[in-house]
């Protein structure tokens, strides 16, 4: 790890700069609470600045990338290469007339965008961007992430209910059912990750991954897959964007919102995406470490690269995959992912016990566990899908039957396979 | 002990991103299950049938473009066949083959759109639509070469087609049908076995052949239910009795089969086009009409006023959506006495309630997408 | 524990919690009352944090504000007279008097008692201590709570099952 007395201009870790500034303030004889408050303020401002810039950038990036996947150019009119498109979007949303429908619940209608926005940005307070770039290094960091994510449910319900619109209510109910089911999966998957490390502090998890020179995703592939799916549901993104399924219920719980209120929902969706990606990077992909490269390359740069890479996977899945129906999604959570996560927790718990009791060294235990977990993941996913009737006859893809006789009826015949 | 619930009514449309036009569906929902589906149509009613009674037979041809605006060639053709039946006109051979070629190209374009929009209804954010519209653009380029328009084509005339195709049409068409099977393979690769599309469409909206025939359903919907009925084989028109092709038939009658049948029909259209582009003879593209003065053969002709003998005729063809028929009654005047359109979308919508009840809202959208309606045709 | 930061935080959070709790009983609209309730839950979580009980605070947010409040909201939304609101009743004045009496009694008892101050240090890692207690000393209540949850789930499923045969698939 980096020496603790690095210089203030050591931008590999912005914590050095802030730490030097705070020591300077203490040297000037300020009372005790001043450095505390100033460090908090700097952290908050930094997070706000970074998230807003990222959201602006990613509005453009997402639309260009999705456009390229759809064999067309994305926005390229506003500004050079369309780079000012996010600015144009933001300005448009700001200048729109804020309409509140007549029978809407005014207080909740006004409050819902705020309640949606706040939890997603609070998540970034516990994520370590570098060795000393954490705003609030909580002892229960992982649990904090889940708790704050669960506040999203209330916000969605408030938005849907206060719109006084049947579509919005349907969207809100669907979302709550979805979010509650997948919260359970999230908790179980994160529990398995915490079991290996032995601590809920996110800084400890990153340090563990750096010390053992292995990423948790190699050791718990089933957990990663479960969290990727659960995370996609938590942020209401395709293929699980049922709450705002545009082709079904127009815009779900934010149908009645326009102007900057809708801008808040839009931004909160991106922020939630970054939050989930940040959690995946911290927990499963080593956070800001890269097997020693953080000596030369700044840790926060590594972290951001990984975060944007994971977010790209979500953009990719949005552009390509169609949408599941709500009852299929719930069946997937309760019948498929939940048993798998429970078995994952049991297997990981057993491995941890074995590690401690047999007093294996990490060099021989971890590769063994990695291989066991990967094998378990493959067997479980394939086997359980088969048990649930994955490729049963009425779910097999087929082609059309070609015939030359007119007037015959072929209903119920076996169809040519693909 | 049961929980007391109350069904509530939701309006799907008329303004909705997914009802394929201004079409309203009143669903009575119990939670997410549909217990009643009521269709309200007429938002796009333009009183074409009455307007047609004020215009001559040739002036009515652009109307037929606008009923089914995604398959204008077939609309023109059905009407023109009806008038030719009334008058007893026989178009020349080259015209018949050109009609076949244009109808099959139109079928490819329309099915590209239908399949793409179906995947869009399933939730794929316009990616399949964008890819399939790429091929539709190539077909529309061919149409622009032939008649100068892309959507409302106005190409067929009573007694033939309006003009011959320019010399660059044939090579471009040959290139298109050489490239198209590879593209279709690519689409089938991406869409046919996609787990989510299969989950969203297998077993949804099942229509048994007895139900389909009882509701007079036609087109890919009927064929997906297993009934091998195609007007191109049952009542051949244009040059369809001279080409060899198969009828694509589904076996389960659900939404997935309709989608699969449309994909297979595109391949059959390619087969027909290959044969047609080889077998097309040279010759005039328009018949010499008795009521007009003799016009030069190589110029587009527009006879002044056709006065068919008193009588009635029903001309029908296989449009990409089903059996499109025009029923004309003539009283000897230049304008038809009665001009009725048997539109396939309107008739195919009849079993919508039967198919939707018991499913969820998301299923209703997917079923509506699989019926492949054009509201211009439904409301006329 | 006596520095100004903690004291200020305590007073602010207490004021927030009490105001939100008052809002629950005073506000007319039932859904607004539930939102006030959520605010009071978050306030209580903040109070837990001033006592260095981090695990309990986060669990409070997770369970109460995240799940229990959703339950209450659904209960209000799905009942037929859910938009009735807090109605006027002639029992307002007696209820207020009774509440003031109870508050006075409790407050007097709380201020007058000789609270025994523990001289043990606070826990550093509350999560592990709670975990060991739950699975060591208090394992029986833990298991009974899980059985209770199972019974509640089964009851809920039984309530909403459609009449007649179980739906296939």
C-alpha cells in the first residue's frame, strides 16, 4: 500500500491533498470540528460534481453506443459530434412548463423526484474511490448499501400514487413487487461476498482482494451473476424496465412527470446505474486496485475505468435484449435465483469454515474454492434450469412448416426445429 | 376466505406508443389479468368508401394506396383486379409478371416492418426495427426507381401497370435477392431462439384452426394456426400460377408461430422473386383499353374514363396481412356505385378478445402486435 | 459523547422525529401520514447512530423504512375506504388530555429515576457482537421469529390464492 505521508501533490490519491489541507488548517489553530466539517464538505462537493458530470457524459455515450448497435449514428447535430446533446436535453427539461395534474396529490407529487434522487447519490458516500478517498467509511458499509437501495421502493410508490393515473399506479405496483423480490437476492449474494472477507466495511473488502491478489468474481461467479441481474432490476433498466415499459404502460410511474421533475427521474436512473456498477466493482472486481498497478496509475482512474466498463455492459444489454413480463421476472427471482443464492451462501459458508478449521493458507485454499465455486455455478445454473423445465417442448424455438397442399390443417403437428 | 377485489378499466390508446396507430382497446383488468377486452375503432375513419363513389375508377387507385399504407402495391392490385373483372380486361404478360414482382417486394418490406415492430413490442428497444428497416429501405429504393414514390405508390393501372421499370431495376433487384437470405439468416439467428422472445410469445394468444376459420381470419394469422390457405394458390392472380413456392404454416397458433410464419414467408417471396426475375418476358405493360383512344404502347397511359358494364365483381389477393378484397358494383357510370374494401386487418381483429382474455396487459400488447394491423385499413 | 456535535445532532434528530410523529397523528391524508411515519423511522435511525449502534441504525432503515412502510402503504391503498383520511371525531379533546397525562407521567418518571451509568466501553464492532448473541445466547427467539415469518408468508399466499384449483404453470 502507499506510504501514509505522501505529498499533497501526489494525485494518485486525492486523499493526500485533502489530508494535507486539513493538517494545515489544524496547524493554524482552528477548533476541532472545522477540519471535520471541511473534509465532509469537500467530499460531498466532489461526489456531486463527479456524478453530475458522469451523467451528462453518459447521456451522450449511451445514445451513441445504442445507435451504433442499431446500425445508425446517434445524436450528431448539437455541437461537435453531438457532444452538447446532454446540455440541450437539460436545458429543454428546465424550460418546460411544470404541469401538475388537477387531482394529483401535490405534496407527494413534488416530493417524489427528490426522494428518488437522494438515496442513489447517498450510496456514493461509502464507496472507496481510492485508498483515502472515502467519504464515510462505515463499519456496516454493505448493509448501508442495501438499506439505502430499499428506500427506492417508497419513492417509486409515491411517484405512482400521487400521479392519480391508472398507468402510473400499475407501474408503481409492479415496481414495488419487483424491487422487494430482488432486494432479497441482493442481500443473499452480498452476504456470501461478506462471508469470505469477514467484514462489512467496503475498504476492508477492497484490501482483502488486494492482499490476496484475486478478485472476488473469480471466487464467486454465481454471486456476481446474481448481483448483475438483481442490480439491473434495482435500477429499472432493460431487460427489466417493466416499471417504465414504454410500449406497454406508456411511462409507468413517471407518466405524469414533465420538465425538470422528469429530469430528476432520468438522472436518478443513471445514478442508480453508476451506483450498482460501483458496488460491483468494489465488491467483485477489486475496487481501485489492479494487482499492483495502483502504484503508478491513480487508483481512482482504475476505479472509474472499471465502473464505466461495467456500466457499458448494462448499456449493451439494454440495446439488445427484449423485456420480460412481470410474472416471468418474479418467477425468475423466486424460483430460480433464490434457491441458487441460498445454495451459494451454504457453499461459501462451508468453504469459509473449512478454511478456518483446517487452517489452510490462502494460497492453496483460494484456487480450490474458485474452482469449486465455478463448478457449482455451472452445475447449478444448468441443472436447476433443466429441473424447472427450461427446454420443455412448449418452450422450444422452431421454424414454420412448409407445405404445398392447399386447404390442409397442420395444427398440433411437430414443427421443424431450428 | 378471499380478498375482495374490484376490476378496473384501463384504456390502451388511442394515443399509445404500441397500438400501431390510433386504435383503442378498453381492457377490464383484475390485477394484471384481463377479464374483458373491448375494441373501439374508427379514429382513423376517412370515409374512403363514400369518397370513392364520387370519383372515377382510375382516380380511386390512390385511395387504395392509403388504406394499407405499408403495403400499397397489394392494395392497388386488388382494386385493379376487381375492375378488370368487371370490364373483362386481360393485362399483358409482362404486366402480370411485373405485378408479381412488385407484390412480392412489397410483402418483404411489410413483413420486415411487422417482424421488427413485433420485437419492439416485446421490449427490444428498437434494435430489431432498425436492422430490418435497413432492408426495407432497399426495397423502397427499388420502388422509387419504378414509380417515383416510396410509400403511396400508385403503380398499378386498370389493364396493367403505369410504366415499365427502368434498366437499372433488374440488376438492383437481383442484388437484393442475393443478399437477402443472408440477412434473414442473421435475423433468425438473433431472434428465433432468443430466450426472452420465446418466453414472451410461446403459448400466448392461441387461436385454434376452428376458431380462426369461424372468425374469417386470413393471412399469416390463419396460416399460423395450421390452416394452409393462401389466395395465391387458391385463386391465382397475376403470374402466381406460373411460379413454384410453398405455403408456410405454423403448428401452434400462438404469437410465436405468427412471427415465424412471417419470417418464412419472406424466404418464399425471395424464391418467387428469383423465378420471376428470370421468367419475365418482354412486351407491353398495359393493355389496349376499349374505351380509350389508341395510346402509344411505350408511354404511361391514363384512359380518360372507364365505364364498366353494369354488374358487380369481387377481386381478392393475398396481401401481407391477409385476404384483401374489393367489392365493386357498377351502374355503368364512370364512378363506382359501391366500393367496399374487405380489409384483412379489420376481420383479423375480431378474435382479439378471444385471444387476450385471461392474459396480462403485456400479453395484450404482444398479441396486438402479432395480428399486424394497419389502422388505415381497419377504419378506412 | 459530550462534544457539541453529538448534542446538536441529538437535538436536531429528536426534533425531527417528534415532529414527524406528530405529523402522523395530525395530518388529514392517510398517505401523507405514512410518509411522516417513514420520516420518523429515519429520525430514529439517526438517533441510533448517535449512540454508535451502527448496525441497528442501518437495519432500522432497511426494515422499517424499506419494508414495513411499504406494507402499511399497501394496506392503506388496497383497502376500500383507504382514502378516508384522519377524520374529525368528538373524542379529540379527551384523547389529547389523556396523551398529555401519559407524557407527563413518563417524563416525570424518566427525569426522576436514578439511571445507572455503565462504565463499560462501547462496542467497536456491533455487527459481530449482535451476530454472536443471536446465534449463541438468543438462538431460540431467533428461530421462533423465523417460524413466525414462515407462518405469515403461508397465510398471505393462502389469502390471495384464487378459488378453485391451483393454477398450473
